[in-house]
């Protein structure tokens, strides 16, 4: 089970996350591409950190929403979304190439990630963008009970998909992430985070906010590097899932 973390989300003089401290415990760094967060210097510094730690570099594209950190939904035409995504992939990949590496997978951010899991047109546009830019880059999507349908959809584009579960986010009864506006939507203690990870890894299920157990099969687990307990959680989860 690989650990992934959203990184490179600082912007100019505004610092976000504990990238350097969390990097030693993860396998995959999802690096912002300049739309919801980041800038060329931040992308370069984060790519260098990942390379030094032997961590895979993934593109983390989002909506063009610096003020809202990419967490506000936007209505875009399919071709607009496709090209916007290609633009972001190319920006980070350029930084990667001058550092002797390349993007190795794609994981959308925030509202765009949530939208692709409930809107087929958005998912199709993202799959097309990844297939157009780099067919060998897997697309990271949320592990849900509909995983087989998503895998078949990706097959139409010749894409591989990696399914992701979340260590520090609660789920609703439909197997989606609970809205951040709901009480308990974000786990704030290492104990709660570790318990959810253990359940995902050992039982292949997650308990929703409504108390239901739903099946999920994940290839990777996401941690968030900007939470209060990020480093401690990353260390504990690394011990739980192994090296």
C-alpha cells in the first residue's frame, strides 16, 4: 500500500504544509501545478525534495482558483477542462524534466477531484487529457464501490487507474468524502486516522459518518501534509502499511 500526500501548495511568500518533514514517510508526492496553489519556485523545490527522497512525482491539477484553494466548484466546457489540465501537466512536467525526472501519475485536486467522481463528463475530460499528454501516467481516483465501472471507463482511453482511500477524511453513506462543512468530516487525531487506515488495509472497508461499513479496495492512501498532526500521522501510517 503506497502513501501519497498533496504537496507544493505554498504560493509566493505564503507557506502551506510541512513538505520536507512529511516527505521521508511517503511514496507519492502530489505536486500542485500553479492553478489552485504553487508557483514555479515552489514546484521546483518540491520536485527536488521528492527526487532526493526517492519519492514518485505526480501532477496535482485543479481548478484555476487560487483564492479558494481549488475547493470551489466551477462549471467548464469539456474541452476547456481538458486543455486546462494538459496545461498544468505540462507546467509541472517541464520542472520535472530540468531536474532529471518526469511526472509519473496524475491526481486531481479538491473540487475537481470531487466533481470527477460524480460527473461523467468531467471524468471523461480528465481521462482524455491524461491520455493525450502521457498515456503511461495512471490517473488516481477515489476508491468507491463503483471501482469496476471506472476501470472499464479508463480502459476506453487506454489508461490505468489507481484507487485511493483517505486516512483523515470521513466518508458519507454513498462512499464519497463527507463535506468538510459537516461535523466529524476531518479526523483530527492520530488515533482516529490510524484506526481508519487499519480498517482499510486489513478489512477492505471503511465506516461512514452514518455508521455503515462499505467496501473499498485501495492501491494508495492519502494523507494531508498541512494538518496539525501531519508528521505524526505520516509516521504512524508508514508503520501500519509497512515500507
